């Protein structure tokens, strides 16, 4: 692909293959949110072989030990997800998020972001929004049962429900299986597993940002607190990178705190004020403070309070525009290019274009590509 032809396009393909077609060092920033582990089936499976008119019924895929051995051989991603019991057709699914183990999930994401590393300019940054998962749960999720998952997706339901009501025996989700060291009810720690894996792969792990949700999804738990945050990681390709901190500064609530005062302000003693510590006076010209429209501004803090917003279109996990906005402002120069390998409903593309930048994205599900194009037309008045 030529750089002039890739701008403001969303490609309906697996990002692992699509990214390989992009030239090296062609984008300024990557902002994305991969599918969370063991959470939902996004309906990207296809059947190969067998009878095309068959109402396919699948059996549960290989067990944990067989999968683990295949992962060690490096060919886990090529394993079929299921075989039709009626006609022998093979169900192939390239989506990321339904792997049998957290380790296999992280392995797939590292593969994606290794290509992102190549595509980023030396001054580029990577912003990843990622949620966590618990190991174990109640009942069956049917994470590998595409037929039952499809029915659930039509109802806007999570995969974490028993699927026997949809005409067949449910299959156990990945997080219901036995694991070598993760126990039932353990918080897996997916965000930090990914962050450390990317650091080991050569990325600079610059910061963990807490996305605080004032309106979190309710949970029926009684032995822990309701989850109201997710992680947003900032990573960079080099130790020196583009970061416009002034573009995302926030209003300072008080312009005279002691930690912002200059040292040795001897001019006050020259004015006859004695017996006081010079640092007792606020220095309005301190370099940490910037005036904007008559207000003092401070460097943005690492906890971002952003409400979630529902999306009319049938997409489960659209992150809000205001969360992406600051990533673009800080991480992408004006007119630059932002990459999103998991475009989803197209929110990244919309925000990027509103801010005068360009995008390139990938999305495996053709239905979501259609959602992206519709939203871009409706909100921007253009097709791209």
C-alpha cells in the first residue's frame, strides 16, 4: 500500500495480515482498544468445507493441554475452532479474545503490536485501552459456540450466560477451564500482562493511565467492589517522542500551592518583607503554570474521568470520544496519521478527523465496517 492511498480508509481484514501491507514508519500514533479477553464473540467465524446448506452444530474444541502444547509449537492460531458434527465443516475464526489461555491471548496481541512498532515513526506513541477479566465463573458461556453466540449477539447479551436455551449444550468458556496457576475467582491481570509483554518486546512503557468511569456497569457481586475503572497505557517506540502536554492541560484549582513556588525569591526581602520563607509566596510565573483565557492550567493528571456513552448501532464496546480526544491531541501532530488496528465502531476515525488528522484502520467484522462508514457519513458528512 502507498501512503497516499491508505489515508482515511478502514480495511475489512485481519489486522495481523493487513498491517504487514503498510510501509514502515508511516504513522504518527496508534490509538486502539483490542477485544477484551474471554468477553464476547464478535461473530467473525466462517465455515470451510462440508455442506454449505447445513445448519452447523459444533463440538467443543481441543482441551487446555492440547492447546498449550500447540501454543508452544507456535501454531496455535491455525487450529480450527470447531468441527460441525453433521457435515464435517471446519469453523475458522481469526478474532482475538477467545483464546483458551491468557498467555495465548497476550501472544496474539504482541504479534499485532510488533507490526505496529514497525509502522510507527521513531517519535510515535501507542495508546492502548484494555480491560481485565476474572478466571472462572458460573455456568457455561459458549465462547466457542458460534451458533449460540450469534443468538446472544442479536440480543445484545454478553457471552457469560448459559447457552442451553438456544437449542444445544453449552461449551465452557476459556476462563472456566483449569489453569496452571490462575485460580477460580482470580483477577487475571490482563492489562499488566500485556504491558510487561510489550515492554519485553522493545516498547517503552511510559505510563499507566486510569480511566475512571462515573457510570460503570452494575455488578451483582457482594465479595468485592464494583469495577469502575479501566487502564489506558501510553507506550513509545523511542525514549524521545512526540507528546504535546500543553494541548491537554487541565484547569488548576489553586494557583498558589507550595509545590509550585519558586525558590530563592529574594525580591520580596528587597521590598522590606522579612522574617518569612521566600517560598511562602506563590510565583505566578512558575514554568509549571500556563495562563489560558485568564485561567491557570496544570499538567494533566494520570486519572481521567470520562463517562461511558451508549452507541445506537449494534456494537458492544465503543470507547467514548472524549477519552480518545486527549490521546490524539497529545500524541499526534496536526495533520498526522493515527492507526487503529481494532477499529470497531469507528470512534477513533471520527475523533481523528474532527481534530484535523488522518486515520487508517482495520476491522475484521464486515458489519462493523458498515457501522463505521455510516457513522462517519452521519457525523462528518463525508464517506471517509
